[in-house]
């Protein structure tokens, strides 16, 4: 498959309509089989009477979550072909609260109301008329509430971006939490009269299913990382703020220290051409020309430790930095003022720069000589 | 759209039908215990005929696979309220064409040379949802015309609540850029932060008012 219909811009074509219709049929079928053609069953969750809604939704979530990451790991689906859902704190919090009130009052949500309609529930039809009215109402007041609608826009963030954690442990944790919630649901339903009772020996099947889920979620750890899963979703606002706070730069002297100490978590990347690299490069630096970055990054650059980019000046290194941020690397920095800056700060005698008292001047000179010896001799 | 023609008359029919809220078997027995004087409804399909719902985990698995397919082939996941919004715009445009074309939200769907407002993949998806629900309900013999409600509320009252709840849901679904399916389930399944926040707030909102509308359901 070459790409999703969304990525191919074919959602609004005959093919898009057909696939959407077929998926809709499956969607409606499973909703109905879950019993979501009944508003009393849907609202049962709000009275801890019937936890079906929570069980069905959470099961669907973990199946999709784990399945999606396998599709990505197998190279069958690329995250940049998926429509990213942006975070808008204001509208999603307030919209969610109002939605919940409407849900428990009306007894339906839009999707399930169509299933209710298929079950000939008159209240579903009336609810849908309400949804139409509500949508029109939104259009009418849109000018007024626009700041609310667009406020606190954070771009397509993932939970693991917010938690500042790699995705895989968060996915596994989500699955474990889901299983815990299922157990709690079972306990609640045991104590509530009238709640649907599971089949007598169902717990055996449930245990096996939960084990399989956890196994698959854990299996993600041994799958290759083909594409960064927080790819696009890195909000530009976030890294632009970092640039603003100068967290994106590393001073030449600091870098020289790190290299000379032989810090194992450090990777220095020279993004200039191979010819320039041959002529001179910082000791232990690897050469990844800018054009090769996207492929080499997946293969060679880890997401932990520290990666420092440099070029002659800063332009090319900064481009590499942006690219890496965009693809989800958080551990990248740029050498301040590039090689020229490094030369000026580290490899020119300190006497040329304004010095303090004699003692510090002596230390500075010694440090300079050590740097000079280290960086100006060729690597063995 | 065609279904709307049935709005008026079935109310009375349904009123007669729904004296005993017929739900899953368990609910029914519970109601029967509570209210012994429940009148027998002559043409209600017998309980033996209706198939029970699937295990929620099994149905949830099917739903998850469906969503996964939607991500894989469509690239957008599932959605419902987006389709209803298109339908709403179409209805409103039939009433006030000039106004809608000039409005900031619906207006962008009525640009000259653009596709028809209903030529949108989610419109086809919700038609699919209805068809899929119908197939499933037919296969399991669960179709039963009724106004679903708890014993503590009149049919008319229930319909007013359905309408009011629908208005809130329609409005909030636009505000949050999606409903339970399009925002909550679809985004939540990939752990999009905004979608999870929406889901959490949806449950908070629901639990906050559940007590006050308990007579509608319990």
C-alpha cells in the first residue's frame, strides 16, 4: 500500500467515500453487538450499574494502540500518513464537560444514536435532531466563541510527549491500566444488582485475553523502531520556545570538555560535506551530511544521551537540529557559532582574549594547550 | 433523513409499547421484580427470540480492529459528529442560503466550485454506521420501536431530555472538534493528549449531572 487515503488526498473521492462507508458498516455492526443501540445501557456507566461502555471503549483503545504501533514497527503504516489530532486545551476541556452533560441527559452520542435509530429507538431520532440544532447553534455563535475554540492550541501532542517519556513504556502502562480497570469494573458489577453478569467461566477467557494483550504490548520493545511515533506531532511552539531560551545551544568550551572527558553518552555530528570533514573535524565527530540525515538518524542516532550538531557556522547545524526536533529527537543541540566559534573560543590562545588575574590566566593557558593537543593532532 | 417522517405518529404507539423498558435480560428481570404490575405487551418479540449482546470485550476487540483499519486505509480513524455537522449545514443552508454561505463556520463548506457539502467521507461513514447497526440488529432480532427510558419519567419528558442532550452534544462536539468516536475513541487510541483530556472531561461532566437526571434512567 502506498499510503492512506488521507495522505494521498483521496478522502474526498469515490474511493474515500466507499472505504468510509464500509468502515462505517463495521463500526455500526460492532456498536450494535456491544449493545450500544440502547441508551439505558450507554448511560449505565454513569450510575456504576452497567460498565459496558467503559469496557468496550477501553478494549477498542488498547487493541488499536498496540495494533497501530505494530503497523508502524512493521513499516506498513507511516505515522506521517495519519491525520494528527491537535490539542486545544480550552475547547477540549469545556467541550468535553458539556458533551458529558449532554450524553447523560440525551442518553446517546452521535455515533451510537445512529445505531439506536437502526434499533427503532424514537429517542435516538429526537436526540439526533437535537444534535443538528446544536451544530447549527454552534455555527451561529462561532464568531463569539472563536477565542474559546482556538485558545491554547498546542499542536498534535501525544500523552508520552507530555509525560516526557518514550512511547513504548507508556503504551505498556496504558495496557496494564486498562486491565486494572477491567478488573475494577468486574468488581463493581459483582456488587451492583441488575448489572449484566459475565458467563460463569468467562474469567478464564478474560485472563488469557489480558495476558495476550500485555504480551503484545511488551513485544513492542523488541520490534525495530522504523519511524518516530511522535513524528509530526512535535509542536513547533515547543521547540521555538527552546530556541528562545537558548537551550538548543552548547558552548564551544563545554563541548570541548565533554569530548575530552570521553563522555559515553555524547555523539558529535559534523553535517558538512565529506571533503570538508576529511580536511578537519572535531575529534570523535561522525560525519552525516545534511542530505543523509533522515536515513542516518533512524539508524545511528539514539534518543538518549546528547547529540551535538556542528557545521562551519550555525545555519546547517540549525537546520539539522530543527529536522531532528521535528522527528521527535529531544536530545539534540547545536554548537554555538559552529566550528568558527570553536576555533575562536577553544583553539586560539587565551592571551588574545581579555584575561583576569595571573592564576586564572595560567590555568586558562594550560587548558588551551590541552585542547590544542587534543583537537589539533590527528586521530589514530 | 427519510426517518424523520416518522417523528409524529409513533409517539403514541411507542408510548403504549414502552411501559416495560425492554433492555438486556438482566435489566428486565430487575424491573419485573420491582414493578409487579407491569402490563404484558401483546406484540413484543419474545425474549427467546432476541439474541444476547456480545461480550463487551469481544465487541470492543471488533471495534478496535475497525478503528485500526480506519487508520490504516483512511488515515483518519472513525467519526460521526463531523458527518452530522455537514448534514446540519446542508439543512440550515436550505433555510437561509445567503446567511450560511457567509457564516464563518459552515461557510467554508459552500465555496463556489467546491464539492457539495454532503460530499464528505464522514457523511458516508455515518450512513454506514446506520446500515451496519441495522444489519446487526436484524440479525440479532433486536429491532423494537420504543422510547427508551427508566420507569421514573414520562415518554414526553424523556424525549425533551433527548432533544436537550442532543443540542448540548451537537454544540460540544463542534467545539471539541469531534465526539466520542471522532475525538475520544479515535484520538484516545493513539494517546493524543487532547483526545484523552476530552474523554476525561466527558466522564467528569457525565458523572457530575448523572445524579440530577437519575429518574430518567433508574
